[in-house]
């Protein structure tokens, strides 16, 4: 029996298809990694900005950017801006986090595709939280949200707006209100992390 001349080309074609398939499988993770870094880099630029009285001054840029993107649902320029800040940092990286009314802190949990509770997480789990996830906190006066960068043991490091410098990694001579790079224990009773959302995975390019 003679050799089938098409068999060789068929096998070669299948191998080429497999190569492309494996290459494409690896591509999303690279893009996700780049997006995470991009969001963090945007947030870094705002660290140390101090707000004026009643959320005025530089903080109005978050509400202004929101109003430009949502002309039918405008916010007051002195609105609370923890959720607005996280949304702004995503937008600055060219992403829409796909969170309905993101100025509301708790929406970063309720509108998350797969929110993860901090309850029961091990140290390994905490250190494995994806960069640029949104962290939702609970305290006596309501909810708060920040942008996760990393964790070391039970301490999480975040970028947050509409907050004080009390938890700031960089120490200030007096307590300030604004945007800071913060360190918070997951066991903090006054401001306790309760959920995180890997919003990068549900984001859309803008």
C-alpha cells in the first residue's frame, strides 16, 4: 500500500492549529496582567491629594468625569467619592468595571459577577487576591471601597479615596482627608474588609 500523501499535511495542519490555540489561551492572562498594572499606575498618581472642605477641590474631578460619562445621572460635585475614585482609576486605564452606579461603595460587591467573602480566607488566600480588585469594607457608618494592590500576611495594601491618612503607609504630621496608599489588617474591627471583587475580569474596554 502506498503512503497517503495527504496524511502528512493533515497532521501538520493539526499541529499548527494546536500551536495557535495554546498561544491564544495564554494571551488573555497577559492582557489581564497588563490591565491590572495599568489601573494601579493610574491610582498611584492621585496618592497624597488632600481634599478641601466638604469633598471639594481636586476631588470634584471624579464626579466631573462620572457626569461626562453619565449625562442622565449626574452627581453633585461634592459627592462621597470612594467608589468614584476606584471607578475613575479603572477609566483612566481604559476600562469600564461594569459596576452599576459605582459611586455607591456596596455596589462593588452586589454588582460583582463573583464577589468573594473575606470570611474564612487563609493567609495564602489573602495574599493571592488579584491585583486591582475592589475591596469593600464595613464600618459603623456604612460601607467603603478601595483598590487592592497586594497583601502581606493579614495586611492588605490599597489605594483609597474619601478616607483619612490614619492607615496611610506614608505618615503625615497631622490627620488628612483625601487619597492615600493604605495598610489595613483584615482583622481591623473599625473598618473591616468584607468582600473583594476581581473587577478586571468583568471589565470592558472603552
